[in-house]
């Protein structure tokens, strides 16, 4: 790097990258207000790192208190987002730093998920101290490596909107006598699916973590759903709503899910799981399996994710993101750098980038759902799934077998393996 542009009051730039999440505007507003009150000029970089990677310094907008003081009510991002990835090669990183130098920027606040945190760390390292960088964590997946009770901003709003959707589907399911398979966003972890399913009281929720890292056959997921439908029928109900984490699709071997081979990948190499249409795959397989039992069921698949990302934030996320934005601006202006911004037990705590990175992968660690926690055990207890006691109690087993037009012996032979999993 050549010498950084020296200015008496270096400018602060804000970049929002990755996918949208409720609360981005609130962070932008809070950073801008505190920085401007501190005498620091603020620039909003448009469309993430996309234009900076090309050395284009024209796609920035000056941010003022007047322009941002009320944007915390709105979803989306007033400066846009993108998944453009400058870490793909050193030349792109240098182009970003060169563009920021040309703009007179000495401080950078990034807003994003694990990929953006990785980019922020690489920029800080490449700049060698010439650029102070802090990262504000956001993702509706809630999978950033923070303590279990510290949320990634946007998650609570996404969950609230998702619960409203699932609630309406539950009413429709009961009214029309049908099942809904709802696939919720969550690339690796099942926080959003579980949070929606548990709060809404969905019939059941299936997340990757319950398989405890073991290989997942598509037939097992299908049989869990089939078992729930049969158990519901045994109780005299033909309706239900199952919430599925989209990350389940990545756990299924590609030879069982042909859609994985044709799905595109984003700039960071992640499969675009929305293109896999996992709900439709499960729907088709479940209907085939039910037909073997002589059962007909109306099933509708529904993906929710894009409906959640740009929702207006609920008060929790509005307050939370204003706290994060204020702390980010204060920390970087006072000389802080190379850290993720967090609020833990009501207090600001900067988390050094090196503390959240996996030394084996060099990427940010992913926080998974703790399936040994009481929070998960309570959720599981209320789910309508086949459980060990269903097979241990002869009258219950006979009732389930009758609903499946089968015998207890045959029913146990076909679906009894499900209860051998530790998580059930």
C-alpha cells in the first residue's frame, strides 16, 4: 500500500454487504448521527464493495443527520447491498483500499454476515493499520459466532414476520384440511426455522443440527414428515404445518438431490439454496411415500425468506441496531479497529476478528443451534413427531398402524428406525 491520504478529520465510510436484513438503515443512521456529532464526515458506499472493487469512487453518497435521523423505521438499505467479494484476489482488495484512500476515508464500518466479517478482517490486515475497520454483524440466519443469547440483528424481525406467515398458513391448513411444508432461510444453521416454528406452534420443525453431524439421507427427512402426517391422522387431523430449514438441502448427498448439481453459487461460493426448491422435492417424495400406505394428502410447499429480509424492523431490532451503530462509530472514531461490534448483557463488547475466526478454515465460525439446550428440548417436546414412546406403547402403536393402513409389525419395521436417532 502506498501512503494513506493524511487528513485532519479522516472520513468514515459505511458499507452494507451480503443479503438484506431488517435494521440495516438503523445502523446506518446511528453511525452517521454519532459520527457527524463528533465532527466526522460520513460517506455511504453504494452496492457493497461492487464499485470500490472496480476502483470507482463515484458511487458514494454523503450522509447527514438530517437525511438519516428517521430511517431506522424502514427496512432495506438506503445505500443498497451486494455480495461482491473483494477477497477473491489481492488485486481486488488493493483496489478497494485504493478507492477508499482516494475518497479520504480512514475509518470503515462494515455491515454484514460472516462473509463480510471475513472481508473486513482482510481489509484491515492488508491496510496494515492505515485503515481502521469495525464490523456490525447482521443476518436473519442468526448464525454468527456470538454467545447463545446474543442475537444477530435482523433475526428477531425476520422471525416475527415469519411467525405471522406461518400462523396464517396454520389457519388455512386447518380450514382446508391440508399440509404446508414451509422452508425457512438458514444456510448452515436452523435458528430461523426453529425460532419461527417454536413461536408459531407449528406441527413440527426439522433443522440440520438434530442430525448431530451425521450424513442425512433424503429418505430420513421424508419419513419424519410422513410419520408426522400419520400421527396427525391417528389424532383425527388431516392438516399441519412443517417448518424446514433450507440448510437441510446441503446435507443431503448430491446423488439424492439432483437440484444441487444445477444450483448456482454466489460470489462467496455458497449454493443459492433458494434455487434448489427443497420444499417441492420433499412434497413429491412424501406424496409418493404416503401412496404406499394408501394415504392421500394435499401438500403445499412454501419458501419464506425474501419476504423477511427487507421488512420494517420491529422495536427490538430498532433499539438494538441503534445501540450497535452508536458503539461502532464511537469505537472506531476513538481509535478502535479489527473488531466485531457486540452488545452483551447490556454492555458494549468489541470482539477481535481473530477471536471469531476458525483457525482451520480461516473463516468466521458458524453458531449452530444447541440441540442439548432446554430451549431446543422444549421446542422438540411440543413437536408432533414419531417418538420412542409411540413404539413402546402397544395401543398407541396399533392406532398409528391403523392410520397407516398397516400392521404394528410392519409400521415398526418401516418407521421405527427414526426413533433410534439421539435427537428424537
